């Protein structure tokens, strides 16, 4: 019997070893693996039954309980069930007296295995103690099953098999269980290693890096498939050295990389470098090579590291750098003050234009803008603006800034939100609008002048049509009279009427001459130069010599009239008109006095006055008399052109004319003002 049991134990061992191979099938499908395991151990039971010890015909003993119980313990429900089915089927087929008991032992061993797997879940893999206890329970149950045999047979059988069933088979079960538990944990480790390997490979593909190991003694490198993939080499490349990797690096980088590597070998320090790289299949890459020497007994034996394809990152970095330099170039050439500030107003980027304010852009960076620009005032103001910008408001304002050369310029500034990943950024753009402003003002000025001229022209047209008509009416009327006189033979009356016509013609000529002068004074090219008003006055006095002789005039002129900038001929007309008027509007009963004086106002304006003791001017007429064809209330002679001409000329000189009088018979004073001109 012992021989049979030993044979049986050999069978158990052989099938136990087969577990290794079975468990390699379906590594990712545990249920299939358990079913296969159950099938193998079920077959093991069949082989054990073939080698069984026959106690009596139909009563056999073997190691099937060990096989089926372990199938349940290690194969769980699927494994246990398959083993029970196969072993059970075979035992049933053998038949005999012990068939029922044999089947019972198979069933109980399998079920105990399945149950124990559940109970030992928290103690997995089971220790030898648990395994021995389990085997003991299985075989005690098997022995108990023997009592299902006929009574006379059962007692004898139990006596016969008690020793092997309580010593050898539990021992064999424990040993085989230990072997299976060990095999299972090795298998689990292999599976997890395979998984880690797979994960590592996928991670390398995903992030495009390959790991390598360089053996200093043999000068060879071993590496992961992705390392060779980056090189454009087959994954199974052999005999690769780091020199081969070095050869693919850009000629300009090669020497540097070699030196860093040699230095690392010498010092034992890790390295991390970047280089351009051309793979075997002609791809131009950027790679990062990191390595860490492994030092043993003070000597570098190996270097391990990673080769990382950083082309995508480098390209975007280069693009970023390029777009940054483009932005800087725009900033440097923009004819405006431009800067970008962070949320608290600190300047991050500034344009070169700030130099015009005597601020070099390098000095601006890192400083808060509110310390540099007058409108920004302080942090509070800055933050208020930021809140407004976030609420979608527009911030635009004009500010006066002083240039390096001392001149003050008007700037139009706008602030807007750039938005940043971490924080808000504000862009500040300020353009010099001084020239634009000046042009706008000049235009406004011109438009104003044009309006005045237009009004003047309208009045002029009206006055001309009105004033030129009256002599024509006179001429027409007297012509009628002459015709009547001639018919009636009244020659004397006709001659009188003719003299009236002559007067009217003379009036008209005077009017037309005055108008011509007036129009010339407004349109003819002037020759502006430094003019001594004293010289002009002397020449007018000479011109009016005859008139002045005719009537005694007391002329008091301040010594040395000033020098102004103007057209001497036009200025002569002004002085001549004023003096002629003083003569014209004298009071015959008293000798005429003309006082000419001048002074300089605080702002440098030169004012020359012409006072007389003549008829004076009523208050309401003081302004009106400067309009074309307007005459004073008491005056019924003259064309009303003289003072309009004076005003036109003074306006052309950038000056003014006005009159003052205490009223009729109280004399009057006319004032001329000229913009500042240096005296001398
Ligand atoms: P006119 O050729 O008719 O003199 P002006 O334009 O020279 O025309 O003068 C307009 C009016 O101003 C005159 O009609 C006169 O009433 C008044 N006026 C000008 N100068 C004097 C003066 N020195 N004294 C008083 N009235 C004056």
C-alpha cells in the first residue's frame, strides 16, 4: 500500500509542478486560469486513481483528496467544481462497493477546498500551518466518510488507512500547497512585473523618452525600445554605444555634450543637457539627455539615464521666444509709450519710447507705474481703474508729460485689460497728440476767422450795393432835371444840375478808391519787417504838410515812438487815416490839439494812442464806426471806409484798434495795439 501511496505522491508532485505552466495560460483571465487549473488537478486525480491501492474489489485508496481539495483551495469555485466533476466522473465509472464513499470523499475534499479559500482570504497566501490544518480537516473528513461503508468493512478500512491518511497525505497536501502558494505568488509577481513593464513602455511612448544604461567597462549601452525609436533604429538594436548617440547630435553641440558626459564620469555627478539631434531616419529633433553615474567602491561603473525627445516643447519655446522678440521689436519702434503692468501696476514690459521722458525702459521694469506717471497717482487709483476695466468700462484720458528736453506735451492715454493666466495684466498706451491738438486749434481759429470774414463780406456786399446806389440815384435824378431844363431852355439850371452830377461822380470815385484800398489791404502780400513808428509818423506828417499848414494844429508826440513788426506802407495808411480824421472831426471854434503817446503793457503788447480835442464820439458809436461804411451819428460827410481799413490792417498785424471818448464835443482817443516786438 505504501508503494501505491508513494507513486500517488509522485503523481501529485508532477501535477503540482504543472501548475506553473497552467497558470501561464490566460494570464489576464483569472476564471479561465482557475478552470484550467481545476481540469489539470482533476486529471491528476484520475491518474492517482489509476495508481490506487486496492483494498478490496471496488474499494481503492489514493491521493485524489489531496488533488481535489487543493483544486478547490487554489482554483476557487471554478477550479474546485471542474476537479470534482472530472474526478467524480472517473470514480463513478470505476464503480464497485466503495464508489459511493469514493464520490463522497471527492465531493467533501473539493467543497472543503472551496470553503477554505473563502475563509483564508485574509491570510492569503496560506502559511504551512494553515495548509497542514486544512489537509488534516480534509483527511479526517475522508476517514469519517469511511463509515459510510458496510460496518464490518469500515472499521477494518479505517484501521488500515488511518496512518497514511492522517500523516502522509496531510503532509503531502501541506507540501504541495506550499509549492502552489509559492508558485502563485511568483506568478503574481511576474504578472505585476509584466504589467509594470507594459506601463513603463506605454509611458515612454506617451512622453517620448527612452531609458538607457551605459556600462563603463564594456563601453556599451542597453536601452528601452523607445530609446532606439528616438534614434530611428529598430527596437532590438544590439551593441549600441553612447558614441553612436553622440554622432547623431548636431556638430556644434557634440563637443559640449561629450565634455559634460566625461566630466560626469570623472566627478560622479549627474548631468542634464539639451542638444539638436538628427535621427537615423532623418528627423531633426531636440533631445534632452539626463544621466546619473552609479558609483561602486569609489569608481563609476555605470551611468543610467533618460533620453527625452523635447522637440515639440523646444519648438513652442522657440516660437514663444520669437514672438516675444517680435513684440519687443514692435514696442521698440512704436511711436507711443507702451507698457504692460501686472495687477498692482508693476511694469513688466516697456517700450523704448519712454526714453523721451528720460526714463530708460530697463529702469521702468519692476517699478509701479503710479510712481512714474502723473495721472496714476497711487495704488488706490490704479486698483479703482482695474475694477472699472473689469466692469467693461473704457479708460481714456489726456495728460501732460514733460519731455527730456524740458518741453511739455499732451498725451492721449488708454488703458485696457490684457488678461493673464495667473493674474490680470493691464496694457497702457499713450500717444503724443500735441501736434494734432495744435492743428485742431489752428483749424478752429481759421474757421473762426472765416466766419468773421464771411460776415464782413456779407455786410460789405450789402453796404456796397446800398452806398454805390445813392450817387447813381443822384446822377439819375439830375440827368432827368437837365433834360427838362434843356427842353425849357433853362441853361443855368442845367449847369447847376451838372455840377451836382459831377459831385456825385466824385463821391463815387472816392468810394471806389476807398474800397480798392480796403480790398488790397486785406489781400496784397505784405512785407513784414521791423518798422519804426517814429519814421512812419514823420513821413505822414510830411505827406499831410499842406493840410496841417491850412489849419493850426498843436501836435504833441512822445519822443521816439516804438519799433514794431509790420508792413511800413500799411502802417502809414493807418496813421494817415487817424490824423486825417482828427483834422476832419475838429471843432472849428477851438484850435485842434493832437497828442500822440505810447506804452508797453505787462505782457509786452505795445499800445500807441492818438488823442484829440475834436467832436468826440457818442458812446453807442464807439464800436460801430469801425465797420465798413459806418459813420458817426453827427457826421454826414465821408465814406465810412477809413476806420474799417484801419481795423483790417491792424488785424493783419496781429493787433487791434479801439476808440475811447467821453461823448460828443469831448474829444476822442484812438488806440493801436501791436504784439510784442523787441525795442531798439
Ligand atoms: P469817414 O471816411 O467817413 O471819415 P471813417 O471810417 O474814417 O469814415 O470814420 C467813421 C466815423 O467815425 C466818422 O463818420 C466819424 O463820425 C467818426 N470819427 C472818426 N474819427 C473821429 C474823430 N477823430 N473824432 C470824432 N469822430 C470821429
